[in-house]
C-alpha cells in the first residue's frame, strides 16, 4: 500500500481499501475560511443540528478578504467569529493573531503525520508535506463534517514523482513543482495522489516541501504527500502541541510499501532544472526563467500559502539587500503568518524590504486571488510567488500573472522585468 | 430528472475564477452570484442564458478553487446542467453534494453551441435534438448515485444519522 492508502484505511472501519473504493472516513481536522465557511455555517444551521462533532477538530481562519476589505467581507468574517464563539471553537484565529491558513495550521502544530485533514479551500493539500492526507473540499462537505466528523472520499490511485541530482543555485521546491506541472499538465494528476520522493525531496527544507504539496491541486490532484523523515520530525518537535515518547518512531514508520502500486512513476534529474516561471494563464505554462527575460512587469508579489514562509522571505532578501525596487514596479511582500511577520522584523528582513521600497503587509491571501492589497489594473502584469495565474486572477480580466519563486520575484522587482536572481549584482 | 435546453459551449480547463470571479466572493446571494456567472470568459452570459440551458465544456471543467459560489452562480443563472469531458475533482464533488446535475461525455466535439439537448439524468441519456444524435454518458458510481438520489450530501447525512 502507498502512504496515502495507509492513512485513509486507518480512518475507516474497513479491513482493506483499494484505489477507486468509496470510503466514509473520520476527519482529524476540518478547516474553513472567510470565503467558504460562511456557506458551511449557514448549511450547518439549516439542518437544526445543535452541536459540532468536536470543537477541537475545527479550524476557522479569516484570511482571504481580511483585514476586512469592505462591508460585505466584514459581514462574512463576523459569521465565522460568531460561530466560533457559539461552539467554543478553539482554533479560531483573529486578524493580528492569524495567518494564511495553510501556513498557519502547520506552524500552530495542528498538522501531524498520518492525520486526515479536509479544508474548504483547494490548497488544503499543503499538509501532505508533513505526511498527512489532506485535501480540499467544498463548503457542503465542511458543513456535513461539522455534523458527522466524517467525509466521503474516493481512494485515489497514487502517482510517484522521484527527484534526483543536484539542485542548481536559486532552484527551490517551487521550481520543482512548476516544472512537474509543466510536464504533466493542469489535469495530469486529476483525482490522484501525488507522492513526491527521491534524495532531492528528502534534502529539501520543510518550507519547500509545503510549496510543492501546496500546488498538487494545480495538476488536478486530490492530494500531495511526502513521507515524513528526520527533517519533518525536527520541524514537528518545534511546533507540536503533544509529543508522545513513541512519536518519532511512529512518524518515521509511516511510509509506502516497497510493492505499493502506482498509476505512474516519473523521474526527474533536477540538475538540469533552472528557476522556473509559469506564463499566463495556466500554471502548466512553465519554462526556464531565461526564456522570459524580456517580459516587463508592473508588480511583484511575494507571499501566499505557497511562498510566504520565513525561508521564502530570506531568499528574497538575499537578492534585495542594498537594492532598490525598479521605479516602474510595485513590490508587495506579505508574510504568511503573524509569527513569520514578527520573525522578519527580528531578523532584519522587514528592514531590507522597506528600504528597497516595498510594501510590507500584514498576513492576508489578498492579491493572490484578486481580493485586495495589490489588484492589477487593465493591461498590467505581475510576477508572483502565488499558485494560480488564471486569466484575471489578480485583478482586471486583461491583466497577467507569471508564477515564480521568491528569488526570481525579488530579482524581477529590481530589474523591472522578469529576471534571474544572478542578474542582480 | 429531465432537462431540455440550448447549449453554451466552452473549452478545456474552465476555472472557477472564470465561472465566478473572486471579486464577487464577498457574498453568498444566489441572485448576485448568478448575475456574474461566467462573466470573465463570456461577458453578458447571464443576460443571454435562458432557464434550462446547458453548459457543454471540454476537459477539467471547474479547476481551481473549492468555492461553492461556482455551483450557486451556475444554478442561479438558470443553467440546468453541466456536461463536460471531465470535471476537476472539487468541482465534481461540490456539484454532487449540492445537487447541480453534471454529466461526463467522453467527446463533446459533435455538440455545437446553440444545439438543443434533452437530458434524462436518471437514465443517463443525452439526446441532441438539433442533430438527432445520442451520446454515451459515463454512469456515476453507486455511492454517488445514492447521494444524488437523496438530494445532496446534507440530506444523505441526515438519512445516515437517522438510521444509526
């Protein structure tokens, strides 16, 4: 069995499961945000059920249109707060104490290997980086889970992606996932679980692993997962709320069997991979950054659940130190959580961004989905460390988004056009 | 369930930002969402679509976000059913859960914009009245048929809880 099948089996009362089986599985954590939870809350309340299945297993994060960008958004966020108060939901995170949900939950120790997590947000697949099965669902799924603590799932077949070789400078997890989506396409892993493995993956820092699993959905996948290893254990020890004596052993045992069945195995020699850029209007339009050097930009965004973590900001600062943002460019930096925001100040990263002439914002999903804090005007073009470059995603229908890693986004902000970090001297 | 309506055709990878742009996600009001349905890919769609009409699209329809505003918008626009070669997985489950009829047909190339289709959901039949053609429909697995028959996930859950 694959690690995905093992986790799913452990959350049912069945003796065995196989790909394509329908299961009704127990949920360890159910997540909603200010866009999706209001619908779930209304649906939950319409059923007349009085209590949620477990108040400690629900997380509510107002992160998309917050701090409330307009009146209607404020009303939506208020629905979350009221629901959290009424049901004494512990894991409600208020503005100023919050973060972009998929950066926040792992940081808060709410994601453990082997867990089954659903979230009414497509990028919920992020938590596979810590060896959890996590997948995006809709608000109705969330409402049903609030009642039952369960979710229906079709067991996905797994696709294995093996990475070997030596990473070139400035090449990160983001580049590996853009390259992979470029290879298989935006529906290349439709309904499947993407299992990332190989020596390169098990050398990657956690933040890079989060970026990779985060974008599994952009290949159509149900989930992305990496077998937890020593690096994952080290991360977990820092954040975990409980750490039983057997935790380390149990975590390291959570693996796919040698004879596990995959629909496909793909191998990549990463030595040949340059920093990647995905051109409008699909994440699969990936190519080496050198191919896009003539593309002028109006805005650069560093942040989001894909690349708003501390190591992303450090990487950007390596490029930006003692540099100025190009006169024709707006650089918008959004640390993904309050903790990362504070850490950036402590480490002097905030200072580097501000001196360079960047906006340094409180955590929010903001511009990633065209919400606020950096909407594009007609004909404008952005480079962003976000996850989607669909038409009109960041603003006007005739604006464009190029996806890249934080170093490329920083270098491009300095040059005023898409640039390799080595071009900034 | 039986629907009859005019076809509005779309390509591959129609994403949720095209079905309902994020700038309208600060509401759940069906009328408001319906008025902006497909706005960023076909401006004025909501004005020209008639009750009962059918969206026909290529592969991976509904990719992107998990927003159920997409289903709410499509339903409120008057569209009776969505036919595609394949659906993105969250869109697929949201449609089942919320009772938006969806149908998978392997090849939609023979269906033209403006054709009139008759869909019989229970029998899994799609008839092109303009061309007098019949299309093979992918039958839903039993588990999913059960949710559809109960009228969506919340009703299915209530039944399940009632039993045991």
